[in-house]
């Protein structure tokens, strides 16, 4: 779930576009700033991957999610040990692990429907 201030920022942006407010350079800069701050806040408040698959139904998927959580934590440890000087690659890997965990959950849900 996104923090409330991010939701409000996006609502304000929506109002700007719906009301057709004149888009001068200052307005465009303001919108770009809000989007940049919101994007940063999403990354800051993003939760790591979780294990949310039923182990009794999908043992292999559950195990894979568990490994993803462990890898996510290890990458975080590496970032701390290297003062986050990893060229953004470690953070990208962490984001991809979050996505991988979500995809595994979707796979389990799909299997449950069959």
C-alpha cells in the first residue's frame, strides 16, 4: 500500500489534467518534481518480497519464495557493506526479486484455479 501523501499527490495531478489547467513551464516542472518525489517515496516505502504461498499446496513455489526473501536480505547486506556503491545494480536486483516473488504468487493462484 502506498503512503497517503503519495496517493494525494497523484490525485492532485489527476485534478490538474482533468481541469485542463494551462501547462506552462512552471507547471510542467512542478509536475515533474512531484512525480520524481513520488517515485522515490515508492522505492523508499516499498516492502521487500514476502513468503505468501501455502507450503502444503505448492512446496516448490513456497521454497523458491523463501530463497527470494533470503537473496533480497543478502543483497541489502551487500549494499550496506559497500555503502551502496554498487552502481544501482544491487537495488535493481532487489526490485526484480520483489517482482519474481509476486509472479510466483500469481503462479500458485493460477494453479489453485485448475
